[in-house]
């Protein structure tokens, strides 16, 4: 039986091998990774960290050390944070450090996307899952869609999506380095009830303000907060410090709001709708071929940390269409990763590695694949092929039958309710998931792998 992790002991070891608390500028985490930003990377003992009990892998991305811990990261983080002496998220500097290495533009964009969307994900996952359950109960006659209970619960389910610009404003402000409450106020301006109730364009200072419904949108508020950050920095430079606390937020919010309502917001919204329509056209035009390619590549995207770039597009689909055509393919790919890890667990002769592989497979079928990708497939390499083939077959099935999700969440296991709205949709989702697991297991077994040896 697997022993429970000692979070105090593991935190002490991680701190020691990371060069001590004084070598950490920032500490954060996502669903499966403890993220460390070191002062001096040479002081970090990567090899020793990888060997610690409970650590499933380590990835270095743009100078940030991401320690793969799986679901344990939620319990370990507060312990580690307390021992490190840092505040949650680390010390955020007001000004950019021009001497710090920036990394490539692609890395900075991907890291920014991750930092914006990861904190928001639990809220939209909760809303999406509740909506899926409510729709299923409605179609099965359990809940009356005109009843008070259904309506109140649907308010709860819709709230994270309707107020998505507010959530994204808060996280975007942290990434772009501006006042978070001012960013939230900007989001409030964009979804202000009186503005959304307009039936025709209005104006301010002679500038025409078109009517655009920004509720549930993704990209306009992110662009708005980026502009806000620059305007805020500009006013900080020219405004006397004695009145800066009052006038910098005043001018920043007023100017950015007018720019967003007048031109920038409508332009970004049009562009995001256009891109969304183009991606949907490609999805429909390529059919099972596109589904197979995306299903095969998705495990690699997760492994490289590139999958965060898919989330904004999925949210845009939900805003434009009220459904997500990519989620089912992601579910098939995740199921394939779980299937490959499960086959490794069955075929491996190493007791410790076998136990870790079983655990990783279970996590993968729930919807968290990092433990399997880094702790199993990444170690053995060949099972990656099994996951890719399984994801391709399952993705093709999902694409052929146009299986869609009603929200976002960990798939396939934890997010099954997102596919309950339509019986045929759900049945194909189950079939595609099972086929993905089975194909990945068969291919992994046929290809074989060099087993991990006991040290």
C-alpha cells in the first residue's frame, strides 16, 4: 500500500535542493506542478529533486522550475509556501526587471496564457459541470426547466461564464502588472447592465460607441487590461506622488474604458469571432482527419505545456456557440494517455514503477495527465506512441459524430457531465473514450518498452 506523503519533510527537501528560501523569487502552482522561480538556477539540484518520493518529474520552462507532483500539489503548496517565507505567488515587482532573461516571445506568451487561465479554470469547470448535470436532469424529466430550483441552479452554473471578463481581468492584471481592482472595474464597465441593455449605438465626447455584448467573452478584456497596464504606468511617471493614488486610477480607468468601448473592444471582439469561425470551419471541413491529428498531438501539447493555448479558443467557442467542439477530442487524448500508462502498469515488473503507473493511469482517466506523461510515458518514451495512436482513433470518432461539450473541465472522467445534454452525444463520448483507452493499451503492449530497473 502506498504510504501517504509527508508534506513537511518533502517541503524541507525541496527547499534544500532548490538552494534554500533565499534562492526563490517566486513560488506558485497549478493543478499538478509546484512552480519555482529561482534567483540562481545553478543552485538547484535537478537530479536529486527528480529522485524524491512523490516527485513525478521536473520541467524547466523559461527559467521556471516546474516540479510535477500530481494531485498532491494542492496539499503540499501551503506547507511549502509557509516554509519558504514567501507570499502566495511570490514577490510581485511594480517595475519590469530589464536585466532578467525574458525567454522567447512564444514562451512568454504561453506562460502568460497559463498564468491568466489556470486560476480561472476551477470556477469555469464548476459552472460547466453543474450546467451539464442540470441539462441532463432536465432532459430526463427530473427537473422542470420552468421551476425555481432549476432556474436558481442555472444562475449558479452560468455565473462563472457570464462574468468571465471579471475573472480574467483580475488574473490578467497580475500578469501585466497593473492594479487588479481597477482592471476588475474595467470589466464591470464592459458588462454594465445599462450598456448591455442598449438597442442602438451611443456616444461619448462625440465618439460612437457600438453595442457589443462582452459578457462571456475572453479576448477583449485581456486586451483591455494590457492597454490599462501601459496607461497606468504612463500616468505613474508623470503624476506627482502625493496625488498619484487618486488620479492614476481615475485617469487610467476612464481613458481605457473609453478606448475599449469606442474602438479596441469591438475590434478585438470581431477578430476573436473571426478566428473562432475559421477554426470551426477547419474542424468541420477536415472531419475525422482533423480529429485524428489533434487527438494524436494533444498529449504532446500537454507534455510541452502548449495546451494552455487551446483553452482561450475553447472559451471563445462557448461564448459564440454555447458548446465546445474540441473538448471531446481532448477527452479522447487524455483517455489514451491513461490507457498507455495502464498498460505500462500491467506489463512492468518493477513494483514501485508499477504502482506509480497505476496511480498515473487513474489520474489520467479523471483528466489530469501530467503524472502519466512525465512520470511514465516520458520516462519510457515508446508508450507515447500508444497514447498518440489511441488519441488519434478516439479523436477521429469524436469528430465524425461531432461530439461537443457544454463547458470546460477535467476530461474524460471528472467532466463526463459536460456531455450529458444529449443521449447520442454521451454514448459516442463513452465509446470514443473506451476505444481510446483500448487502442492505446494494445499499441503500447505490442511495441513493448524497456522496463525501469530497480536502483
